[in-house]
C-alpha cells in the first residue's frame, strides 16, 4: 500500500505544482473535528462502533472529518440518494474509516486507511435491502483550504480528484473527536486497484460483504422526518 500512496503523491505533485501553507491559504490549522450542514454527523464513538460493525444513525445526513497533530484522520459519512424513476426508493449509506494522512506540498491530502473501515447500505427496493461491507480506500483530495465564514466561523473546504468541492465543513472542536488511532476490527485483506467518486484510490479489501436480515427502520425513520429535497447534501 505504501507504494500506491507514494505514487498518488507523486502524480498529484506533478499535476498541481506547489502550494505554500500560509495565513492566506489556511486561517487556522486543520487539526480538530469538522462537520458539514447541521453538524449532526460527527466522528467518534457517537457514530460508529467498529467492534460490532454497527452505526448510530444521526438525525440528518452529513459528513465529518477529524485530524490529529501526529498524522491520523477519521471520516464519518451519512448520505442518501434518491431514485428519479421511483422516488420512494431512497438509498441510505453510513460510512466510516480512519488511518493516516499526509499534507502534500502541492496542496493535496492523501489519506491511507488502517484497513478496518466499513459501510452499511440500505435500499428498501433492492433484492437485499440491508448489508454491511468493507470500505477501505486510500483517498486523495487535490486541494483544500480553510476560510472564515461570517456566520459559521472556520470552514474547511476539500476538493475531489476532479476539482468538485465537497460540502463545506465547519469546525466543531479544535480537539479531534476520534476513536482510537489503530485497527479496531479484524479484516481479511486483498488488494485491488480502483477509482471512486471522491478520490483516486486504492481499494484495500474489496468485495467482502456481510448480508443482514435487519430491517431498514433507521433509514425510514430519518426519511419520515425529512422532505425529499433535503435528503442530499
């Protein structure tokens, strides 16, 4: 995995040149916990329980990133995707991962997982409506910056591999709210190269799923309290 991470850093540096991390680029350090939207999604024990491959569903969708001073990160994401053909078929995804990060001199961030990440996918219209699978991708964000929002305060902006910005995240705490910075569950690893929407990545252990007979009560409870227009970030 180190070879792939080094390659990603090299490619990013070649493509985007050098960035100086000065006050004009980042008005406050990236260290701490950040959260988008209404800030109901926050990293740490209130979101994921890796030892049980479980999640605690937030009141609304969103994402949260945390960073430590010594190079560790954690990501918590909850999203819903509507179906234009069948509006009642709304897919919910709870996603968690953590690992180590590097702030490259070209302005990118490379995040390499420990290999114990996972996600739960719920789709009431699918043949199998609820399952959990491994999620372990080395993600690269080509640009990032922090600015001062007049209402929300310090705001973190991350940009995906194609330059598309993620939803802005607002500083929740200058002290990172995270689970222990080590592997928290046992995973059988295989290595497969792939690409996902939010980064050029290496998939550390693809294809392993655990099918569940559990209902989609958590998803439907959240849907019932939201209008369709507010389901997506």
